[in-house]
C-alpha cells in the first residue's frame, strides 16, 4: 500500500478562505502602521531640503556682503543658486543693507515653512520673526 493512501484528499487542496482572510487582515494591519510612518519621513525630507536651501543661500548672502558691502536680493544672488525642486525661497528683508537679512523657504510637499534670520540666531520654524 502506498504511503499516501491513508491521507484525506482534502489535504492537497490548498488554503482555506479563513486562512486567506487572516493573511489579508495581517497585511492590512502592517500597512496601516507603515504608511503614516512613511509619510512622516517624506515630510521630514521635504523640510530638510528647505532648511538646506536656507543655509546655502545664507552662505551666499554672507559672501555677497563680503564682495559688495551689502546683502543681496534674490535677483542679485539667485543667478548663482537654484533651490531644490519644490522649494520656494524668498528674501523677506534686509536686502540692500549691511546690517541683517531674513530668508524664508517652504517646500510644496510640507505644511511648514522655515526662516533664516541673521539677527535671531539662524534657522527658525515658521512663526519666527525677521
């Protein structure tokens, strides 16, 4: 008698509907945990791009001050620097003066904007003053 003769034919049919539903529920639970974490990391990346652009543009402002004796406008310095994709960069105040400057940057994928104020200690979250 063959070794498999005593087996029930039901053993060779595959997964039951309940087993498949359990697997689908487990995948849904894991996805509901992972998706918000992924979106949060994405926003952090957008914010990092905006902050990096602010720091780089602030360095250009200081270089412009050294060369010209005043802080430059976006038109003066903008030809030397292209912001990251999705980042809007503005010179809010201080252009044309030798005392201080304030920059603003925001990525289109993030709800937050960032300031770089030379008189207030550098990088600030939106809500800071220039």
